[in-house]
């Protein structure tokens, strides 16, 4: 054992150790640079930035640089149209060799959902419900109705839509709401042949007012007299009047 330690102290050992160390380093350097030469280390082309581009435009750029592509996955994003690149691998400006495959994630069409029940609900309720279903409020318009800000009807893409119907998530739904005023015009009732009290009740039911009452000819029984004319009268050009309009009547036995 002592001779071994004595040998470690000799010039011969130190010389051999130095030669071995240099040889190992030289071998490693040769391997490193040989691999670099074999694999063309540092050579290649930068990957273009594809995020935000349409899949068609991205494919054009990749093919022009001799690169391949593969769509790995697709996701739905409410604020982006289908076919837009949202992720890429490798990242932009990464050096790659020709024929390298670039992996892409793109946006897809919105999934369909069942349209919720919003009929008869107020605008504030409907807006909250649509938001929970990831739908949007589109155009709103008002029609004459006694219910104020209550949904009268709904439509999507110009067609009416009902509860349970399939609709793409993120779609805009148009609403028709009541203005709270009710109808501004009503049909003129036909009073001919009615007694005065009957005519008065018919006008009240139509939100109209009994106007001037006159009699024609000799009337011996006013209670039994019936309407023979009314003004305004129902005609082909007039069948509606504003609420509260006075209707004059002429009675006769």
C-alpha cells in the first residue's frame, strides 16, 4: 500500500495523469464539435409569429419556409371567430430546420346550447339570464303593451326563437319589449242596433267615450230607441281610432 502512495508522488504518475486529462478533454471537444457539424447546430430559420392569424394565412407562411404544421387542439373563445391561431409550438423566432412540424391550437365554432325561458320576464332579468348562458343582448325595440320593459318576443338571426331551441353560445338575441303604454289605437265597435246603455257599455269596453246623442224622427220610447248611425262610422278606410275618442250616435224607434 505504501508503494502505491509513493508512486502517486512520482513525476511519471503526474505526467500520465496530465496526458489522460488532456486526452479526455480533447475527446469531448471532438465529440461536441462533431455533433454540432453533423446536426448543423445554430443553423436553421426562425419560426414566424402565427398567433392571431387565420389558419389559412398561417399555412401559407409555414409552407413558404418549408415547414410543416399540425393542429393539436381547438378551443372556443367568445371574442374570436373560428380558425384563428391562439397558441403555437415552438414559439415565434425559435430557430428550426426545414421540414420541422409546428404545432398549433386554433379557435373553433361556438357550441350549441338550449335557449333559456325568458318570455314574460323583465329586461333586467333577461339580461342576467342571457349573460349566465353566455349569450348577448342584441337589438331592442318596443311595441305598444301594458307591460313595461317586459319581453314580448325574442329572435335570433331574424327568426323567432323559443325556449329549448338550439343556439350557438355567444350569439346575440334581439328583444321586443312592452312600452307600458298599451295600444294607442283601438277598433271602432259596431254600435248599430244597440240600445243606448248597450252602446255606452260597448264604448267603455273599447276605451272610447260616448259623444253626442241625438234622435231621429218621432221617438216615443227613448229607452227602447236603438242606434241607427254612429260617427265616426266603420268603413274600409277607417276601422281604428285613438283611445278616448268620442263616438256620436243617432237613435230611433
